C-alpha cells in the first residue's frame, strides 16, 4: 500500500510506501480526482514506478507537475514501442523523455529551431533507437498537431540510448560526436569520403561506434604484440598515417592515448573503406 504525497497531474503522482520510501507512480488517470493522503492499492499491470534516488530526479518530478498529462502518455507509448523492439530501459526514461518532449513541442510552437548536427550519425550508429524516434515524431504530430523537424527523431534516440540497461555511464551524444570528429579527420587525411547516403560510409561509421563506446567506457583494445600495427604500417602506410592523425587529435582533445591496437584496427577499416 502507498500513500499519495502529491498529485503532479492526472497521470503522475508522488507516493510513499510503508517504509517511507518515495517513488513516482505513473498510470493513465491515476491522479484524476485524487488528493494528498489518499491510499492507493497495489499497482495495476499498466502502472510504472520510478524510484527517486538523487536531487536531479527530484527536480524532474517538480517539472512534471508543470507538464500536461498527455506528454506522460506519449512517453509511455514510446517506451512501450521501445520495449517491443527489444530494448530494456531504465525507468527514469519516463521522467527525462517526458520533460524533453514537452520542451521540444514548446520550442517548436514558439518558432525556435535548433539543428541537431549529429542526426545522421545517430541514425547510422543506433538505427533501432532512431526508428523508434521517427515513430515518436509521428505520434507527436498525430496527437498534438505539431510538426516537429525530422531531426527530432535523433533527439528521442539519444534519450533511449542513454536509458538502455547495460549502457549506463555512456553518453550517446559524446559517442556520436567523437564519431563525427573522427570521420571528419579521416575524410581530410585519406581517400575515404563519407557520403551520407552511401552504404559503405554507413558501414564505416558503424565500425567507429564500437571504438567510441570502448573509448568512453575505458575498455580500449590493447596488446603487447604490435604485429598488426607493424604489418599495416608496411602495407597501408596512408591508412595508418590517417589513423595516427586521429590518435593525435584524441590526445589533444580528450587527454587520452590510443594504444597501437586501436590505431591498427582503425587503420584497417580506413584501408577497407578506401578500397570500396
């Protein structure tokens, strides 16, 4: 049994259980006609609990009190779509994505447009999440009669990736930003030309995803045997030189050293992309 501490809107209430633990409870119409002090029965199948464990999440709860319930329902529909696509998400997505959707619609209605310069990289690196984002934009248009730019799908995808269980601690925006930086360096220093509509370019960018995720997770490939690096230096010197430019950039920009193993694999992919 839980007691309502505060009704945030018709779909969201702040509750406290018998141990004094506060949680957010989401459910269609769960807050309608309710008031503080009311006891709620055990949760129904379509209700979602979100634990409150830090001040940031508490701030988001206060924001929800200012957001119409329809945005909560839109988030629930998007999360259901994501789970149906095989994603396992942290429950806090209900707070962060609801806040984002409300902000995105408000911004659009006021005529403010902010371009997402990493939209193509996001679509390429995280196609499942991006596809869910596309459907989310369609839902917003149908339910709220607002025409958001297609790039908004990438913003939704960012939230989904960051909330995926198993990817906690990896910022998807930093991942795709690093991918964009590396592709720019490679384009300028080798024969690889990243074409946004080219299958080979998409494959090359997808390879970089795993490098970027390893980089930010602190799990870079390393080996005491530099055989691959030495072999590629002899066979594909231009590709290795391009990869070395990436190593220099990462050292200056991120204050981190890439091991020869990572440089070798990057050079291998550059060589492959150059020949395609």
